[in-house]
């Protein structure tokens, strides 16, 4: 289902835990990481599509989350021709997305990457809000930055750790993983959790593994991109 400009309607999901960290999923059988997203089916509105994708991709139901905000308008990205099926070239141009910011009100163990027979992720982690864009396929990075920036003012602050200042945002988005302040580098549960070190206190959903060091190989994303169109 394309609009007259060749963009497929789609939703994206930024899911927060109680520490205002975001769900970061590893695409199945790849080393690329992204937020949950998926197309809007005919007859669905964006919120209906969001709840369907939320269950299909991470196994959560509406009672497990609270909707905090959504983007005001569509955010678009174009897909390079080399990643578009030959029979779709000239018709399909890319995605237009409404992004939702959700608060998890359930537990980590409510997540289930095997909720359907066609899983999208095979691993996940909680990541600081300003995700490292170098592990996101290049043509999606602009939309990620726009969505994160627009929705950042709705993120609950936890112990003054969340920083939405533009200088902080730009340094983190363009420079990869944020460098921790010396006072944060101790052995607290949060430091261990964020760093993915042994001793971190968290639960993995059924069938998932935890990989603290996402790589920058995008071959699998290109193979699977048609599924998200």
C-alpha cells in the first residue's frame, strides 16, 4: 500500500523502561540493531498498527505499555534503488513513518521475541536513549534522529540522568556510545546493566540472547528491508 508519492505508511516504536532506556533489537541473523517498526495494513490507523507490531515483534500487549507521545507528522526516508526489488523500482520510493514513544509498565520478562512464527529480532538490550546511529543502516539515520529529537521532551527524567540538551544529543548521535562521567563508572547496577557486564540485573525474553557490542554489518538489513516496506 503506497501513497501517490511512492511511500509506504509505517510505524516506528521507541519503548522505554523505568530508567528511560530504550529497547534496542538485533535483526534476526544479522549484526544490525534497530527499533521495532512495520507497515500499516489497509484499514488500520497508525495506533492500531503500532499495537499489532508491538505484539508481533516484541510480544507485548496494550496493557504492558503506556503511550507517552507520537510524532506530529509523517517522517520520511528514501530507500536507495539497489535495495529495492527490481519489479518495484519506479513505484516504491521509501517509508513514511509515525513514531510512538511508549513506557513499559510491565516487566522485562513480558517481552517475547518469539510471539509469532516470523520473529524480527533474535536478541535485545536496553540502551541509553540517544542510540548510536553508526549501527543503524545509513538511509534510516535521519529519521531516527528526527524521531528521537521530537519525542525527547516527553521522556521521563530518572535521577537527572536523561539529558535532552542539543549539544549532548548531537555529540551522542554522531559520536557513537556516550562516554560516561567518572562518577558513573562504578559498579552500580545501572552501570553494569548499561554496559552489558556480568552481574547486571535483568531478564531476557524467551528465545533471546544478549549481545552488548552490536556490530556495523548491514547485509541482513538489506536482505530484510523489503519486509518492512
